[in-house]
């Protein structure tokens, strides 16, 4: 059956909106009709080669939809069920999974090398990050499908699959923000907005948003920021001025650039925690001297997928949505058709905030 999809023909090439031929679901697979897919900066990183995947590929890794059909052996979902796609399913048997660190699963992205579909001329296509959500329908491994808890609109639920899980996990699992602590969030894109909301949910006493764009202040404050700082070489000094000259307890970097990682580190108080969520390229080199590491006693940590276990954390997030503590609409700056994805990529390159949501 042919469906429309956004295909990356080669690294660095523009996306092509075209018809693809999807197979029927085989054993252990599920076919999903997409309701919506978020346009994430990671998709841009795939298209420009910052993150390497086999091409040509159908991109899109943040999505939700309805099960159309299931293959042999699939029992946890059935046709008609609303689901969220999980682009990084854990295998349950590697060293990281045995330690309970499922977000570091060594086999999570093995499916990206599979043949997912074919173009109408027979060219083989891969699923960019396992789930190929930039398409009207997709066929995925059953491990990539999570039942959507009640009380979350199906379209908005797409954002739970990456941006919200990452931002929530960065606050609650990686940085482990405690009630009353001060937090700075660097970068007010989709993940940054989810991080701001999560810091508020955690009970942070002060939540400082940092971004290069003055236009994002309204979005940031709607997500829970108490203060807004325009990024510059003076950012650490401004943040210290807002926190009794101490710096924040926790800085969370959601950009992936050396300059913002360094600024986040410099904005953190002595003994505080700096968590890096942003995905940067190899050319982004961050330097520290040995004396400052000793003197400041700060902790610097990476954060993969928010250090989350989606099966555990998705019901928690749904509870926050139902109780009104988490507003998914704040993350969405525009709702677009499939054809609008290339323009959404340009907006991300231009530093515009929020999340474009493809609605099918």
C-alpha cells in the first residue's frame, strides 16, 4: 500500500515528499496510522550528517497514531489502539539494560539499518530513527509502540515521544532537581520548553531561560520561566546577579554548542550540576582547566533521551497532562502538513522556538 512520506535521499540533500510502498506487518511488527509527528532538531541532525544513519531514509522519530494492524505474536496493542512511538526501544539484554540504564541500550538503534519500505521505483528505504514518523503510516517493531494512557489528545501525544520525555528526564532523572532549587535552561526550542515546564513541576524556586532570541521570551514564560536572559558573553554574570552572586543549582543545556555548554557550566554554583542535553557535532570542543574542575566542585553530565525509561515515564507524563501541570500546546508553535517539513527545518536553522507539529 502506498503512503506519502518525507524521504531523505542523501546526507545534506533536501527532503522529498513522495509516495512509498509499505509492507504488511510481519511477526512482531505493528502498522500505525500517524495522527501527528513533531519536527525535532535531531531530525535536522540526521539530515545534515551530525548523527549518522543509513540513507535513503524516512525521517521522523516523534509521533503518535492509531494501530491499523499487528503481526503475529503482538499482544500488547491491537487495531484501533492509540499509541506513542518509541524511537529508542531497549533490548533488555545488553550490559546497559542489565544495569537498568535502558536509555543507553547498545541495541536501541539497530533497526535503523533495516529496510523499512521502498519508493515506487523500488529503491530501498531505511527508518531514520527506527520509527519513520514523517509518513502517513509506518510499520515498526512492536517494541517501538507504547499504549497511550487515557486523557492525552492523540495529536498532542506525539510530543511525548521525544521532546517531553527528554526535557522531563533531564530535570527529574539526570539533574535530579529538588524543590526550592534554582535552574537555568539554555535553549528555548521544543526540548527547552519541556525542560522549563518540568523544572516548574519539580518545584524549582527560580527558573531562568536563556536564548539568543528576544522573541522567545513569551514562550519561555508561558512554559514556566521566571526570568529571561538574552544569551551573550555576559550570561553567567547575569545569572549570578539573579541568584545572590552564587549561580544556579542546576544548569541544563539544550543547544549542543560549545559556547552554550561553557556558559551553562560557568552559570552553575560551586558544587552544582550541569547537564548537557543538546546534541552537538564533533567540531564543538569544550575546554576546562584542571584547577577549575577542582575548585568549583561542579558535576558535568551528559543526558541521553532524558535518561528515561519510556514505558515507566509515559504514564507519569500523562498524569501531569491530565492534572493540568503539563501543557503540551505550549510546545507547538505551528501545525503543518507533511509538505511543510522542509520549511520547518529552515525555521530551526534560523533559531525559531517551539515545535512544528505535522498533523496528518
